[in-house]
């Protein structure tokens, strides 16, 4: 396997571990997430969930400094959540996330591995309009339900897309 393929596989493994740790932290706090949630603007949130008060949380996972610095699309997620977090593994220097380019006034930071996670900077709440939140929660619910059904019966996969 070429070095570039090994690096991609390693980053994918690290991202899965970070997501797992964050999902465990959130589950203990009654926040339930869906991974790889498509947004209406064509972006895809690494994790999108709903907390016990019905607020939407999005987590963008970055497993390397290069991945973090090279991501210019993340502000596109802010219109779809009440709280936004960066999710990173323990080895990343989080100081870069304090820079103005990463809007620390509106983004929290979670450090996670495959077993657990810790919020090192809470995400401030920037409430969505009620109508917008309703639409996004319904989309999240329908996507989650569809994935559940298709997991149980793959023959359903072609149905209901784009409706």
C-alpha cells in the first residue's frame, strides 16, 4: 500500500476514534448524534445531534493540523446548529483554535480518543430561529430513520431519496 493510502487510512481510523469518544461523551449527557449528516447547503456534518432541550449540535472532526488549517468550509455549518464544536484527538495543539480565523467566540473544542472525550472549551449557544431548527431536526430524524431501515433491509436503499 502506498504511503499516501496508509496516511489516509490512518486519518480515517483516527477520525472514527474521535467520533466514538465524542458520541460517548454526548450519550452520557443525553445528546444523540448521527454521523455524516448531509446539510441543505451541500456540506456534510461529521456529527450532528440534538440535546435534551432540542438544540442542534454540530461537531467538525479534524485529526491533523494540516486538515484543520486547510478547512475553509466550516463556517458553512454555523447556519445549521445552535452550538458548534471542533473535535480533535489528544495529539493536536488546540492553540490554533484560539485564533480569530477559527471564531473562538462561537466554537467550542472537544478533545477525544476512541474511549472518551472532554470539552476543553464549551460552545457558546447561537440559537437558530425556531422554524429553522424544526426543519433541521425533522431532516435529522428522517435521515436517521432511513439509515436504520436500510441497515435492516438494504433493498429499501434506492427508495425515498431526494423526496
